[in-house]
């Protein structure tokens, strides 16, 4: 058994060496690129799924000089975090004539019903922004707009 154990260890070592050589030949992602992607996800500039897609793209390009921030912008991946931009998107969705019933139900509803309507509108804003808006900011801004009655009509602020 000791000779079979020794041959398994030797076999595993050579497989590992072959694997690392293969990965070393294929991987062109630099530590700087990986660090940039991690920072962008950690700071909330990118969602986790955006980070994965960016990682795949940078990895596939095999260009160690590629600037990941530029690539993320070119791919339309940078999240909308500014309250002003989110507010514009929220007001645009609320102006949509298709949702007059939901806006009316918000004014008439109890706290639970209002929460469901806000979630409904959050989904519509996320769709309108192609998932680029910060969900927490969208929810906060929508709540404020709906509370002030700003979801009705077509005001231009």
C-alpha cells in the first residue's frame, strides 16, 4: 500500500504541476485588474453579477494593459448611485400613464399595501435603468416622492 500511496502522491503532484503550468499560460489577468474589480464591487460601483461579467470580459480579452474601469463604463456597467439621477428615473416611471391605478392605491392603502406598491415601482425603475440604479436609493427616493404626492400627474421639477 505504501508504494501505491507514493505513486498517487507523485501522480497528484505532476497533475498539479501540469495544471498550474496550464493556468499560468492561460491567465493574463493582472493583480491590478483583479484588485480594481474587487474595489468596484466592494464600493457598490458594480453589483456582484456585474463584477463577474467584467471579470469574464477582462479575462477573455487577455490584455494585461486593459483598464477595467474603462471597460466597465464601455459595457454600461457603472451603477447609478446619485440621488438626482435616481429621482429622475423614479419620476419618469411614475409619470407613465400605465401606473395611475397603482399610484392611486398608494394614496388609499395602509402601510403594508403601500410597501407592496413601492416594491412594484422599484421593479419598474430597476427595469428602466437596466438594473444600474442602487435599489436602496430607489426605494428611499420612491417613498419620498409618493409620500409628497409627486407620483401624480406630470410635474417637471
